[in-house]
């Protein structure tokens, strides 16, 4: 169940971050509420994850997946460019998360 909580935390953080630009410095109500709700849910579910997963592992997975998903959203939906170095870097982040989950004895399974 703790990995499901972490997945929910990641999705909530990605939703919150996706609305940051649209909030226009928190001057627009609906996007601002989406940011606050997204981050609130993200931290709530991240905290539930920490009952079973060490904080360093949980944060590495949470932030790595979040960075990669936000970059993909920016590329697909916002027309932001990703050069080869950015793609390699994000691939390394994903590889790091995979290594942590498959081979680290520090990650709770």
C-alpha cells in the first residue's frame, strides 16, 4: 500500500506543479487552488509512505518521477523543447529510480 501512496503523492505533486504557471503568481483562483490542493495531497500521501519507506528512498523516487513527468508534460502539452542532454539526464533519473527499487536493500518492498 505504501507504494500506492507514493504514486498518489507523485501524481498530486505533478498536478500541483502543472498549475503553477497558470496561477500567475497566485493571482488566479482556480489554478491557485489546484496548486494548493495538489501539493497538500502530495505531502499528505508522501507522509503516509514514510511509515514503511525510508525518507531518502521515498524522496528520491518522488522527486525523480516528478521531475521526469513535469518535463514530459512541458514537452507534450506546453511545447517546451528537450534537447538530447535533457533527455539523457532524465533517462539517468529514471534509471536511478529503477536501480533503487530493484537492487537497493534500503527500499522497503
